[in-house]
C-alpha cells in the first residue's frame, strides 16, 4: 500500500473533524464526503466517529481506487461506500443508496496534490503534458478543445473571471492568432505563449501562466456551476441538526459557499419588521465565525493550505417549503460555463489555487 499521507495532506484536518463529527453521534449516522480524494479527511471522520458510515464521492476514478485501498488498509471498508460521480449528482447518488437525508456533508474543493503532481494530465504549467485538465477523464471537454474552439470573447471572459488575469484579452487574441497555424496541444506551448504576451514589468509573483491554467481548469470541469447546483441539493437532504462543512481555495468558490449559507443564516423579511414570523426565521446556525484560515505553521508545512477558507453551518430546523422549492430550482440551473454568473465579475475574484 502507498503512504497516502505523503501524497496529499488534508487541510485544516482538526477543524474539519471538530465541525463535522458532532453530527455523527447516532448509530449509523451517514456523512457524505463529496470530494473524497485520497480520503485524508474521510478516514479521520470515521476514526473519530466509530458509529458512523461514510459515502465518498469523487469524479476521479484513480483517486477513488486509492481511497478504497486506504479505507481497506485502515480497517474502515465496512463503513465506507465509494461512488464515482460528480458531486452535482448528489441527489441521485443518495436516491441510488435509498437515503433521503444524511447527518453531515463535507466538501474539500479543487484538486488533490495527486492530480496537481500528475505529469500527464496537464493541470500544471510546470510539466509539459497534453492540455487535458479533466478531473473525470470520461468527459469530452478538455483544455485543448477550449483553446481550439472558444471565441476570443469567451476565452477572455474565462481568463478574467476565473483567473483574474489582467492580460486576458491579449492572451485570448494571441491564442486565436496562433491556433490558425498551429494547434495548441501542450502545457509548454501555452506556458510559452503566455510568457511571450505578459509584459515583464507587470508579472505577478510566480509563473505568469498560473492564472490562465487555473481559469482553464475551472472551465474544463465546470467547477463553479457544479458547486452552485450542489449546495441547494445538500441542504434539501440534511437531517435537522445536520451539518454542511466546506473548504474552498478560490475566492469565487468561497463567495458561492458564503452566499449560499447566508440565505439560511438570516431572516428573509424586510428590515424593520417588528416581529419576525416563525417561518421566516433562519434555518441554518453558524458553526464558524466568518471563514477559518490556515495558520502560518500549517502553511509552512503545506502550501496548498494558504488560500483555504473553511465555513460550516448546522440545519437548526426544517427548511421552509418556499426555500425547499427554490433550492430545487437552483439545483437544476443550466451549466453556464464562462457566462458571467450572478454577482460575479473579474474584479472580485482572487487567485487562490495551484
Ligand atoms: C482537494 S481533493 C480532496 C482531498 C481529500 N479531502 C483528502 O483529504 O484526501 C478534491 C477531490 O475532489 C474531487 N472533485 C473535484 N470536483 C469534483 C466534483 N465536481 N465532483 C466529484 N469530485 C470532485 C477531485 O477529483 C479531488 O480528488
């Protein structure tokens, strides 16, 4: 068996266990880890909650196979159900397992270190590889296809919204010019193209292509749309007292999580109303004040933790019917890929990943 603890270090592990496991005290309580990865968090939840069962979802089959191996070797396999799916299939995953509610749901968004370090998947500018970037290798959209097919406007929007890249337009224009004579197939080609476009006087710290790679990865995998569709499904399937705990690494992810949680943390009545009708009272209670961040010691040991924002809520009462219906609608929102999403624009995204 590999030593999985050296491949990927789970971020804010103690805080996550502290926030998730109080919901798992009942015998047979179910926690869903929507981003199982190498099961670093998942094994810690099971170790801390001997009565609980865990459903682990991941869209990456390789990660799933490693997680299964780890669960077996740590003796948790009888309490563990692996599921190969994207987490926006949350509802159908539960239906397939004949579950209507669960006690806790955890998400640790983004890529695992395994994926970042894998040289042949094109996630990273530091290795020359085909421009693939799919977390689920069964889907057809790849980074190469985006670079070959998207219009200059659409490419510009992606680089600007998801990467906060100042030179989005120039980079998009150069991609379109270059692809007329030579297809962009490898991460080195893209890295060199960005390097040639971004003026030396305006470079951020690190590799100038970092933001473009991040933006492409978010687009290839539809990460923000999937997240926005998943959170309402989760809320509608939490039992009362159930907990939702999410770690984000990109400002737009964190904004999505925060805005979603705020809907249930505040009363939905006009300000100044003397009495809040019971049905309008908040249905979430906060588990975190603002977002928890990693401290300097963790950042030193694990650079990936530098951008983490951890938030959690508990479902304090049944979700009012009108919110349930709204969450159902929100979970069916079409995939907007690169279209400007509610309340988001280039100026409010921050580069948190890779
Ligand atoms: C940061 S890693 C999780 C690491 C894990 N917490 C651990 O400690 O080992 C994120 C994982 O989520 C998976 N993932 C990302 N987006 C997903 C999605 N939309 N649906 C399912 N899995 C997803 C990735 O494939 C990756 O394995």
